[in-house]
């Protein structure tokens, strides 16, 4: 009987249900939320609509919206984790031990970092790229629409595995990068690290496929006349980001596979006691990890380049130097990973080289800052909510960059390594750079995607709450780091006098949470008043590049006829200089929706779950099913359908009548 149970269920048993009330409460909350959502969808009879119009759609714009919805949900989940961490640190002092056990605190700590990087920031990034890139380069879709939808569902599968760990088993307590020996089987005998591995393996494969897809889209599907030097800066930033993804994410896949083999087959790649080298894992994970920072930040740089030029009512200053800076950062990002572990003992020569390279990579970043400032010089600046996010970014990113240069000096890093100073620096770059950039991009392109603008006043309030909350939350951490407070600390002595700073940091997280709440209110109010906030397509304040030349929201075929591009700021020029010559509208071959991609995503969840719990028969069956579904898709004789010119003309005329009315 035990043999059959172990064969069919692997390590899964009744003890997999968590007993910790905090974890159990979080799991129950998610389940109740899912049930409530299912009831609403059933009540309004929307299951068929969701499946046909959204979940199986290969329209890049709908895929982008789905990415953003999932990313926002994960941003909220990660934010709740941050509140729990700061609440524990503010109350766990002296004889008081807070409300979280050390094990639960470590799991929340690991989940927060994992979710925010892989499922919030990456989701927002791929969402915005999907929404904007094909429109901006004059393409009807991405190069591989089916691959695009499959990438999204692999992203969802990884997200589901992270959240399943709340109710079945546990999550990794080894940090968001799971350094050995803490992540080895001896010190993490439960399935938490395995959940971490397979959620990132599956989502990482989706990210790699997206990187290949967008890279090919830029190189092969640009509009006629759009040479590389005529591409908008956002397209350049995506090209550099996808180059990094293609080279960096295979490193992550191999590294996680080696760690999993250590844990399941006793391979001991990273087990020092058995002849392995744990520092090799740290080298490999950061050979992916530091390029990952630039994978996230480069699209934000591209977004700011579009926004600053538009709301300064000027062309972007120093286009070629901006491109050179992007390419320089892309290349140099692979030469700085060792600054994450100067304390390894590699020697003065190695540390010196990587310290210098870390300072060198700050130069092209500084070039971009000055180019944006020169773009604004003598411009007619409109202080929209998008520009406010930019100004907030400049202030925070400059402070974070200075802190990074301090950490680039090995002697200083020896003192500040593994401290809250480092945590504050990292968050300054990721929140102040990445999130602020994506929030700016969402508010900037929102009317193009949905057809109406966001409420400006509420958007400004949200920004001020985010900015002030960030300062409250992380300036104390810089101070605490200088005082000697280490990361992952969940209890400390009252005699140290740290509690007031931790309380201020906790209040800062609450202010940020109110900023998130205000964003939700902004979207609700804007939706209710959407008729009053209709976008006037063609308004010069709305943008200069090609994506603004189509109706708001953009039709599913993007362009009635593919335009011929004559300049970098094409839309600006056809409005002010060049008479736009309409081309003849012809029949278009469009991709059909795909049922295969969500099925692959669902089977991937089963595959990851079975690998976590060592249910080997289910792993084999799941893998075979994924292969069968992929072959079935590629054997489809009619993956496309013909969209008639008459249908396009009718849709375009209806858009024109709506605009005139």
C-alpha cells in the first residue's frame, strides 16, 4: 500500500498542508478570491467570452493586457509580503519576537524577492512591450504570435506554482536567489526550494521564448523605410533587452537544473563537502542576475526617452549617443557580475577589475540622464503624470547610482555587503528605475490601448504617495545598513536602538500601499468617466512615433495598410511636414486564436508540481502531453485566416465616424 502511495503521490501526503496560521490564512484568502472571481464570471456568463476573446487570443495587445493584469496582482501579493516583513522588523525587538516565526519570515522574504522580480517587474515589462512594440515599428503582430501566447501561459504557470506553495508544502527559505549550502537538501529538506526552482524554470523558458520573439520581430517585421537608425528609442531599448535575455536566461536554466540535480540525484555540483563548489553557483546565478537588472531597466530607459521628448515638445537630444549608451550598457552588463560577491576572496586583481567595470558602466547611464536633461532644455514642458514619474526616477536613480558606486569599491563593499544598505540600494534602482518607468509608460500609452485617458489628478496623487512613501521606507534602511543591520534580520536587541528606524520604514511601506490603492481608484474613476476622457488621436502631446497614427484603441490588425517610414519621429512629421500618402488597402493574412497555448500552460503546472513532489509518472505523462500538443499545433493546416480588405475599410470608416462624432 505504501509502495503504491509513493508511486502515485511521490512525497505528497497529508503533512503537506501548512499548519502556520499566517501561511494558511494567505492560502485561504487566495482560494476565496478565486472562488469569488469564478462565481462572478459564471453569473455574467463570461466563460465562453473569456476563452474565445482573451485566453486563446494571439493579438499582442490582448496578451499585453493579460501580462499586466497578472503582474499587478503579483505586485499586490509582493507588496503584502513587504508589509509583513516590515511589520515583523518593527515589532520583533528585545523580549518581543513579533508575529512571524523565523521560518515563515524567511519564506516571506524569499517569496517577496522572487515575485517582485520575476512576476511583477518582468510581467509589466513584457506587457508594455507587447502593447507598444509592434505598433511602434509598423508591424501587424509579433513575428511568432503562437509563441507569444505560449510565453504568456508559461509565465502564468510559474506564477501559479509560487502561489500553490502557500497551500501545499512550503516555499523556499533560502532567499530569492537560493545560495548553496542553504538551498542544498541538507539545510532545506522540504519542497520549498523545489517550488522556487520549477516556478523560475518554467517562467524563465517563457521569458527566453519572448526574448527570441521580440528580437526577431524588431529585425524582421519593421515597416518599409524604418532602418535601425530610424527606430524609436523604445524599440532600441527592447532590442538591447531581448539580446540580454537570449544570452542570460539559458544560464539561469542550466544553473537551476544543476541545483535540482543536487537535491534529487545527489550530484553535488555545489556541495563543498562532496567535492562541489558552492561559489560556482553564485558565479552562475549572478552571471544571469546582473544582466537581469539591465533586462528590467533598459525598457524603462526607452520609455523615458519617448515621454521626455513628447512632453518637452522637442526631438530627443543626442539620438546616436543614446543608442550608443544602450548598446554599451548591454555589452558591459556581462562584465560586472562579481561585484555581488567581492567578499568571496577572489583576490585584489579580480575585485579591482570588477570594481572598475562597475564604475565604467555608470558612464553610459549618466550619458542618458544628461541627454534627457538636454532634451528638456528650452522645451515647453508639460508636467503630466508620466513626466512626474520621470522626475521621481531621476532623483531616486541618481541617489541609488551614487550608492552603487560606493558599493563598487571592494573595501566599502566588505563593510556594507549583506547589509540593509545594499537592500536599500537595490530597491532604489528597481523601484525608482524599473517600476517608475513602467508606471510612466502605462499612463503614457494607456489612451492608445484603451481609447481613453487616465484621470490626471488621481495619477499625480498616486505618484506623490509612491515617491514620499519610498523615501520613508528606504532612507531608514540606508542608515540601518551603515549602523550594521543585516538583511533577512527578523529579531534584534533593544539596546541597538534600531526600532524607530524600522517603524519609519514600515510606515513608508504603508504610504506606498496607499499609492497603489490610489492607482486602483484612478483606474476605476477613469473607467466610469471614460466618455469624458476619450483620447484625441493625433494630439501632438500624445506622441510623435508611429503607434499614435492609428485609432484609439488600435484595431486588431494594427494598420489598415503598412506605412512607409521616412524619419525617426514619423507621426510628428506626417502631421507637420510630410503629406501622408495613403496606400491601397489589401487582404491580410491574420493568425487564428490558439487553444493549444493555454493547454500547454496548464500541463506545465502539472509538470512543475510533479517535479516538486517527485511524482515521476505524472512528470513523464505531462512532458509527453506538452510535446503532443506542440506537434498538434504545428500540424494545423490552417493556422491563419484571410481578413478581407472590405472588412478593414468598414472598420476604419466606423473609427473615422466615431472620431468625427
